[in-house]
């Protein structure tokens, strides 16, 4: 979060602004700045259906159905979402609650409520459709802000939930956002190594088996991925602080336009709980041009050697929990977790740091528990592109006992600071990607309140 705030606080991306224009063409609203042109379609909730380089570059974005485009897409419970009186697609049977910006799989477009365009900026608000259902508007509001800057555009998405189902569901993957290209832009490029910002060799993500999806998963230590053509030109997305990406290609490579089936796909992914009343924001940056220009833009503006730290003053900081419940959203000052007799665990988002750079952990929390000991685990970084099966195999090794330490605590419910010497373990080494904490033994009604969890830089 600190990295993202720092990146977006000032002049995000420098460049020649060019002439700022916007235009209406039927249901489309376009903004342009002399270098790139971006268009949103108001018939499908204001999703982005056009991105091109000026003066006369082709449209990169695929719109063969309403599940493509560049658009917001969120997931939550229940696991097999259904609404009385609405039909669910058999093909998407078992799919969870999934509002998306463009429309549903039956071809019903989401409803645009408002669109404001001025110069090189645009803001759209809409009511999304539930993807697997027929004509089932989501009980939520979508908003997007798009701002052009040179050959880049900043994309901000916001979900405001107003669900009548107040059930507290668990964490799900969130596409922040989803990106679909036309078939010509079929080379999915990224950096999957564990030495970011050292100009390491890039990897082309390719998958030959579906299992059952054509998409792969990977950790992008530089927080970006791109879809480019055979000449190495296309579109990239940089999402500071997001390391997990999903993507791939479906159909015949190297051909097809906006209404044809072949498509490239990728999405930066967060794993988050979407409460019934949550306001959920994110911001990322799209870069249009050559692969070298895309990576160079990231290199010029990304923060380096960031040591992860999480302050739970207003939200969960992308952490999740198992075998417990929490106080829901909004969070006021501290993350409150309610325990029972089960072994509860909290898990960090996927991250990147090197063990030698952060040898200690500082935890500020209040434990009202039966037990006076907790256990912290650390997860290795995986420099590879995974199929679904291999990702699941890697996930099973995340919280290995040999990569953990127990630490004592005072369990009287008072807020205290605890320091854990992670470097005291010989297994705390190399590139790492996350933390988990097994909370102390507890009885029904016990609580833990956490104000902050922070890795501490080496002195």
C-alpha cells in the first residue's frame, strides 16, 4: 500500500501530453491526447472497447462477447450464486457471485448511469450485470476513472456494494482489472524471475493444455505484464503492489479483430473479501507501445526494494483469514478477529522481498486468547509460470513447518508491540512472497485486534 500511495501521489507518468480531445460516436465516448486514443462503450457499462496509438494505429481490444474488453470483474459468495426468478447459464454452473462491467453471458449489457468526459479524462458509473445469470443486475455500483498521460492511461476502478445478502463470505480472486486483446496481440510477456528491476530476461507465457482453462498463473516481481504482436508492440498493465497475474491466449494466434474469437487475456489479481457494504478501490496504469517502452516506463517510475508493511487502520490491507470471522467492513483503527475453538490463521497478500533485507517482524496487536503462543510462516517466491495444477501444488507447500517460528505473547487483551527475529531461522532466506500467522489456542468468544504488521529493514 505504501508503494502504491507513493507512486500515485505525485506526477505519475511524465510525457508529452499532446492535444487533448474527446468525442461522441453513437454509444462510444472517446478521449485522446495526440498519442493514444481510448474509447468506452456506454451500451455495456462504460467498459473500454478501444485502445489505439495515434495517428492511425489499430484497435487492440477484443469485444467478441461481454466477458472481454478492459473491465472490472469481481467475485464473492455464495459459491454457486443464484437469484430466484433468474436463469443461470449451464456452462457457468457453479460460478460464484460475479458482477462484471460489460454485461452477462446472455448478451445483456450493463446499465450506464452517467458519463463525464473532459479533455483527456473520463468518468463512468454503471450498474453491472452478474456474468453467469440472465439479466440479473448486481446490487452494487461500478465507477471508473480514466486519465491519459502521454502513451499511458491511469485506470481507477471502484466497487460500492449494496448487497441485501449480508452473509460474511470468504476471500476470492479479484481481476483488477481484466484485459482482453485482439488475436494479433497474442504474445503475453512478463518477468517471472526473483531479481526484479535488473533487466532480467522476459518470459512469454504459453500454455498447451486447458486444465480446463487456457489461462496460466505467475508471480510478476515487477508488477506488470503485456500483450504484444509479433513486432513486440501492444499494451501493458502495471499495477504497483500486485504480484499475482493470470492470463494466456485462446484461439488461433496472430489473427482476428474486435468481434472475432481469438483473444489474449491477462489480469492483475488481488485476493480479497468483498463485504456486502464494502467500497473497494484500486488504481493501475496502462502503457501502449513497444515491449521496451512498456518495461522502461515501469522502471522509471516503480519504487524499489520495498519492505512490506500493513497498517489496518481502515481496511484489511488485502489480508484474509481462515477458521475465524472478523468485524466486517469498515475497519476502524484495528482489524478485529473473532475466534472459536478452531485453529485460526491469517494470511498476507502475495508480495516480494528478500529475507536478508528484512530480518525482523514487528507486530502491534492485542490478544485475548487462551494460548500465549503464535506461529508465523513465510512463503517462498516461485519464479515460474504455473498451470492450475502446478499452482495448486506450489500452494500446498506455502506454509511448511520448517519455514516457521513460534513466538510468545501476552494474552490479556492489551495492545502491545511484539518483535519476531525471523532471521534466527536458517530457513528464512532468499526471495519470499508472503506471511501467515497461526493465532493462539482459543475459546469461543476470544478475540485478536491487530493494528499493524510490518517487516523491519536490516540496519
